[in-house]
């Protein structure tokens, strides 16, 4: 798998994650499961206010 390493402020990452998760929640089930997997993977990077 090809990887690209970038520096991204946590606030920008959180906005991206929230937007993509909201988008996936309204789509097909395979996109929903993919979104849930991403949330599980990056949960520790979110602030407490984002986790609510």
C-alpha cells in the first residue's frame, strides 16, 4: 500500500472525519461499515467535545 505522510492540524483532521462520517451515514451499508471502522481507528485523536 502506498502511503503519504503529511502534517495536518488536529482541528482540520476532526472536521474532515466528521464530514466524511456524516456523508457515509446516509449512504450504502458498505460505506457505513467503512466509516465506523475509521472512527474506531482514529477515536483517540478526537477531543472530548468531538466524542460527544
